[in-house]
């Protein structure tokens, strides 16, 4: 069972050009603003992270890495369960990105081109 840490939230005011840069970046990576900012803070504040959090978030995937029948993804020689964010089925021509890790469960999202 994955232990979930308590969550906190806060508001941040950004200048419009910075906000647009942020939106462009998260759209390129197929991630949410929340996931992206959490990852930036984790990386820059040196919050203790698991191997998977350090090495898998942001990694790109294609159909060769994903087995829709078994519901598994193979990355760095390991198999992980996955959920697909924003879509129902994995498409052969689509590229995906790991956006979140909870234990051995990865959330993947289609990369917006």
C-alpha cells in the first residue's frame, strides 16, 4: 500500500509572459501545471524522492514500452502498472510522457505536439 502524504495548497501570482511560458512547457510535456510545479519544487528543494520519482517523471514512452493488454509499462528494465491521463486507449502513433509516480503506478499522458 502506498502511503499518501498530506497535501497543502497555495496561490501564486505570475506575470502573464511567465505564465504563458509555463503553459507552453507543460503542454509540450503533456503534464498538468500542478504536476510540473510539484516536480520543480521537489527537484530544487531536494525533497526525498524515490528512484522512480527521480528517474521516471518526464520520461517519454512509445507503444514499444507499453503493453495495453497487461496494463504494464517497461522502463529502465522494470515493469510498472500505469494509468492513462486524458485518454481511454493507447494509440500506436502517439508518444507519451510519465507525469506522476505513486509506488509502482505511473500516470502517463499523451505528448501534445
